[in-house]
C-alpha cells in the first residue's frame, strides 16, 4: 500500500464505522449537490455534522442532509483548525483557542491569547487536546486552557498527519505510520516504512485507521499495521474529506456529501 503525504493542518475526525463497509461500498448522496463546496472544516458528533464555510459561518447538518446556521454569519472567519472533544467544538482562531458548545450556541476563549499561534495540527483524546507546533513539539492542553509540553523539543518535526485512537496518537511521518502512548510517552513504528506515503485523508475508529489514497482507494488498517483494500480501487478519486459518524462513513466529493449505504 503506497500512500500520499498530507499537510498536518488538514482536518480529520473520528466516530463509528459500519462493518458493512468490509463487504460492500455503496454510496448515497446526502442533501443537495454542491451544498458542501465551500466547506473548509467538518467534525461529526452527537448525530450531527458540524462544518465551517470559507466565510467563517458554522452549520449543523443532520443525517438527512438538512442543515441550519449556528450563530452569526462569519463568526468563525478566522478559524484555522477544527476538532471535536467531549461533544464540544474546539477551534484555533488567530492563534487563540476557543470552545463552542453547539447545543447552546455559545463560545468562549480558553487559555491565553496567542498561545496556539504556531499550532499546525490538533486532536482530542481522553478529555484533552494534543497539538503539534510548526517546530515539531507536542503539547497537551486541558479544557481549562492550561498546557504542558510532552516529550522533547521537535520530536514530531516530520509529522504530516495526526489522529487519536485507543489511547495513542497516530502520526504519519515521511510516509511511515507511528503510534505514541500518551501514558508511557513511548512511540513505535507500525507497519512497513513508506506504507503511507500516498495518503490524502485518514480517520480512526474501533481500533482501525481508514484511509483514502491519492488514487481514491480506501484502506482499513489495524493496530499492527495490517491493511486491506475496501471497495473498488479508485472509487473515491474525487474525495477531499472523510468523516466517520454513527456507523457510517461520510465523504465530500466535488462539493457534495455522500455516505455509505450497506
């Protein structure tokens, strides 16, 4: 399996995937064609997809494709990163961290202004946020905004992708997959060198990493690095984003939202 590098700033999200994907990969359109053409970030949680448009407007979309605007138009116009943690949306805007509670449509700044100005990737894991800065240094942030450095300076300099699963951080570095245990602070290579050099999108769930390659082929990889192709080769060739939620895999293709239908 050869996979393509992806900038760490790409958004990745986690939830549940259906075993039906192993035997069939049928898709259905969700909502109207082109509804997602301006989407720059999306997460799935609580049965809804939450997305930010290029103009900074936040939307909530249900499983039928019905959507509604949350908050004022353009409220998130400076958002650089979007992740979910404990049914809350966390964004980095102009280098500062913000927490948004969708159910109440309220948001607040967390921590000091500018503390996250060098962040290039972030995920939520076990009630905390883990972020990698442009220097390659890893940080752990509590929900009150307090943070601490994890490991030595620049240990993740070569990280291109970042995901959270099974108490570990999973990174792709120079096309190779690694996992880091946040309790023991130990890391190890998973699978073979270069297996991930053509990956363009990745999501984690139920002990597996699901990834799309540059040629549009979907793969499922277990914790030991063993992988298998899912569905037809190149079926997702126009996909730009992949999201998993409630036993379903969602993708955005040419500005339109699709999901698996077993």
